[in-house]
């Protein structure tokens, strides 16, 4: 099992890994969960897949096992910034605007984490290891990018995984159903106690 943080600057070193991640997202979010989100062919992507973002990928060679997208809260591309803030601003029809209790932050040390998934077909016997690897590498990658906090609209089961790694997650808004799955905004503290 490998862990790679992809960016526009290093795509060329990883062959079709980024494309395979977009295909895995399509399979997970569109085919499996039935979300109505942008896609082309068999790849899922949206306005936040820009040069400002990073994609944390757990993989076995070119087979994508899991992933998550990290976007700085200082991002700007046309009218868009980052997913949680844009939802709060009413720019995203599929996510309620009341997802956060307070105004969405804009700060160099806070990054948005979204599109977290474990790929369809990941074997049961390695699923927990894949989830733990994704969470750990997400935090390490975010720290390397200068983040001390992540903000994410995540499935409500994620904090349980975080606790196993020593990651503190604080609820930042109400529980809401998105695509039929209970989600909540969480602030993820990246204190050094993570193992």
C-alpha cells in the first residue's frame, strides 16, 4: 500500500494515478451513492479541482484505494473559494447553507478537506488499514502544506477513526443528510500527538 499527495506540479511523475482517482470518485459518488455532481465520461471533478488543491491518495500501484482533496481556505477561482464556504454563501445547491455554526474561515493555516472516500471494491480485510492510512497521510500532507487545522464536511463516522490515530475533531455545525448519508462539518486539529 502506497500513499501519495498529488498536485499539478507532480502529476507527470505518477502516470494515470490522478485520472484513476477521478474515476474512483466517479464510481463512489456518482455510481454508488447517486450524487448529481459534475462528471465527464467516467471521471468526477468539480470547480475545486484546481492547481490550488492537493489530492491525498492511498493506492496499490495505480489502483486507487482511497482519497481526499485538500484545498486552502484562501483559494479563489472565479466566484468560488472552497466547498464549505461556498455552500455557506449559497453557491452550491446540493449542500445546505447552514452547514457551519460560524462564518467559514479564511486563513493560511486552515485547509478544507472534502471528497473523502474509500474506493468501491476495497477488500473488507484491508478496509480499516486503508481508512487509517488515508487519515494519517491526510494529516501529514496538510501539515507539510502549513496547515494546523482542517475543516471538512465529512461522514459522521470519521471522528471515530480520527480518535484511533489521536486526531482531535470538533463538530462545527449540525448533522445533515447529503446524498443520503449523515454528514457534519468538523474542525480537525493537527496537534503533534497524532501517531
